[in-house]
């Protein structure tokens, strides 16, 4: 997660800055209604486009609060004829 500041609201989303020097993009379907220039919020990096050198973020609570899978007892076990990996 990164602390994000809105730099500019554009037609298809928001351009924001994080970690002092990185610029990221939030698509319009991931924007929050309270977003305006200068607003700050937590977001999570959801995608990278290496060829275009772009970083995509999302401030949506379910995405920001994602947790890693904790129940590792089932990894690699065969359950009712199915291999879980």
C-alpha cells in the first residue's frame, strides 16, 4: 500500500503521486467520489505497464485491505480427487 496524493483529475480517471517521485494512474471505475486535486488516501498498486512505464493503482477498500492466503495446510494436498496448489 502507498499513501497517494491526487495531482490531476482527468476524463478517464485520476493522475496521482506517491512515494515522493512516482506518478500513478487510477481508472475512472476505481476512483472515489471524494477525489479532487490534493486529496490524500491509501491505495494499492494493481498493475504495471513496463512498455508504457505506467503504474496503476486502486483506492477501493476491498483491494487495499487484501490479505494473503493464510491457511497453508491445504497447499499441495489432494482433497476429493483434486490437487490444490
